C-alpha cells in the first residue's frame, strides 16, 4: 500500500504537467488515484506550463503579411491548480470531490511580420473550472466501481487581426464520470477503466463582425467524451511499473459562433479533424521510507492535415521526472516535464484559398513543473 500510494503521487504529478498539448484543448485529465488512498485523504497541486510555439508564414498576397515572416512565440504560459478530497465512510463506501481546470487555451499573435499579428494582432483564450462529485464502492478487496457528476464552467474570448471579436458568458453544464477497477494489493496491481461523458455548453455571446457590426448571439459547443485505461503493478521490490492509454473524441469538437460564420472561410473558429490517443509508460522507485521517485514517457502521434491557426500543434513526445518526500501523514511531490511538440501546418483562412498552407510551425517544445501536497487525516 505504501509503495503504491507514494509512487503514484510522483507519477500523477509528472503526467499532470503534460496534458497542455494532449489533443484539442485538454489541460488536465481525470485520474482516479486519489480514491484509492488509504483512509481520509486531501491533496492540492499547482503547476506552471511554459510552451514555446512559433512558425513561419508560407503564403503571401492577397493576405497582409510577408512570406517568410515569423509568428514569434504564440503560446502563452499559464498556471494550473487542482485539488481533491476523499472521505472514507466505511470499508465499502468512500466519497470524493475534485476541483480542476480541465480545458483551456491561450494564444497571442503579436508579430506584424505574420498575418495574424497584423494591426492589433490576434489573441484567444478559453478558461474553465470544474467540480466533480464522486462515490467509490468496493465489492471486495479486488473489485470496485466509482462514478459521479461533473459540473464544468467554461468561457472564452477571441480578437482577430481582421477586426472580428467574440466574448462569451460563463456557461455551466454537467456530465458524468464512471469507472471500474481491479486490484491485487499484494503486488500493488491496479487496472482502472474510466469513461467521462461529453458536456454540451450553450453560450450567450457578444460578437463584432467586420462589415456587419456588433451582434448578440447564442451557440453551442461540446467538450468531447473520453475513455482512459490506467494501470500499475509492482515489478520488483520497491519498484512500480505504471502507464495509461487515453482516447478523446476531439473530432466531434468545434466552436462555431453565429457571427463568425458570416465571414468568408470555415464556419468553425476552432475544430479538429482527428481524435487523440495518448500513451504513457513509466517506472517508480522507493529509495527509502521518506524518498521515492518516478520517470515517465508519453507519446501522442501526429495526425497530419491542417492544425488550427489558434492551436498550431500536432501531437507530442515527452519525458517527465518526479520525486516525493513523505513525513508522517504528509507527502510533498515535485515534478518537471519536457515535451517536443509535433510540427504542424495551418491553413489559409479564406474559402477561395483553402488547401494552401499559411504557416509552418516546427521545432516547438514545452516545459512544465509542479508541486503537490497530500495528507491523510
């Protein structure tokens, strides 16, 4: 039990800093590990992510901007916070609560050498906050199920170089999380399968459309469903193998404001052609009663085609390391990760010129770090 909980604390923090470019606009992924901590448990984590994403313009007139012009770094650094608490009611039942920021985006084009940086430039931001209420029921020492209700609040804003503006209210909507787990405590084995439903948000929006003027509109967007298989097992004394396979239905996601559809070009402000599948494999090791560590590798394959101009990335490969210090009932974990972000091409955003490459984004990367404090009570 000690081996399992200590090493998973290290690995979970490392993985949590890597989802910033894991398909679509996902920033954190649900992890059921806190439900399996012994007794009552609480944790809080804080992370900082610094992506570096830049490209070169490939298409010139009739668009403003210069062929060969650099976009500069368009990805904005950001912080992530999350917390969870679990109350063990008896040998069979536990209740939990998670607070996190599951989706988000922040992009800023300010270099006038690139078309999206012309004039006042272009910027976009999506922010979220979610509360998930969970129940965990054990049929036996080895078999258990869990599930709950997720309330997710999302809002966003966009300002483009062509004068288009969008600002939405904060939309609060609900989905479900359900899962099942099989464990063999003697060897720290656990396999958990978790399904997270999609959540459809309906936004009240204010738009400014060039040539039309200000509009008050309403539109819907669906944050897609996901399925994740998490596993771990002891493979030697004080050594744990862990990993995950995660699928998310990003091909069903798009942001299509009413006013934006009046402009020449794609009706969708943001959309994705493909789903994402992310693979992770890692090893954890306990060095003493107080110190343990973990290292992991994650990979999400590039998908090809065009990436969005407001999200010019395509897959990644990463490595992360973490260490946990345990003292009494308290565990403090620190982690750092580095990711090579997949190269991406973006498309000229004009219908008559569709199919032409606007920008090539290459040699991009991400650095993330975080700290988590957990304690039994």
